[in-house]
């Protein structure tokens, strides 16, 4: 049993001790990725919800020009999946790749769904994950459409500053929808 997932579940205010223990028992699929190894490729399906124990992954797409565009990052004590394939069973439109060596543990959808149906605390926990994820995606879209590049960087620093020295700046620039040169200029002005 992973100490990290145990701590993550026990810190959640929705789950009581018993529900956390029940849920914890089903996080039993360990996965280790080397740097640059894919967890999920384009058009693949995956019915697992992953918890990042150690390391960092990125979610990305490839545009019509062949450029990789980063949509998000998963790091220690965060959950990661392609919700499109996890929820709907459709082939993924994104890829998930390890930025550094990464350890994950997963719960299979086939194990999680019966728990959600039989335990109201676990159902509320899952609902809160979906709501948090949706809210975060909406917030990000608003930021990309309304904030200037330096403002997007400032928001990123406040929210995810711990990633700055862990992942290549080109990934952060892509995530912030700017060229690496623009990010370098912004960083130089702030320093």
C-alpha cells in the first residue's frame, strides 16, 4: 500500500476514515515511467485514474503544424488521467508523458464505479474531483483568453511555482500559450 495515496485520501475532508480505507485498498496498480515515456498515447484508451506519487507528467496535444502544446501537468499528490477516455471510453485526443522519472499508482474504473455506487462518501469525493477539474479547466481557458502573457506567467508562478525548476521552460511556455523567447523576456524582466 502506498503511503502517499493513504495520506492523500486521509487528508480529504469528504472521506471518513472507513471510506478512505476502502478506497485506498483499490489503488493497487503501480506504474513506473522513465523520463519521456508515455503513460497514454494519442488514440489509446485507458480506464485508470492515476495518482502521482513521485515525479511529473505532462498532458499535451500536437497541432496541425506538428507542434506539441502542453495542456497541463501532473505532479506529486495530484490525480491524472485523460477524462475523455476514462469517463467516455473514447480514444484519447491527448498524450500523457513523463517529464522526469515518475512513479504512479492507479485505480481501475471497473473498481472505482462500484465503490461510487455503494458508498456516498466515495461518490462525493469523486464528484468533488470532477468539479475541481472542470473548474480548473474553465479558469485556465478564461486566463488564456483574457490575460496578457506576463499576467499568465504570474498566475502560473502563484499556482505552480514549484514546477519552474523541475520542467523545461519550453513546456511552460507552451502551456502558457507563448513562445519560449517571450517567456524568457518575461522572466528576465521579473528577475
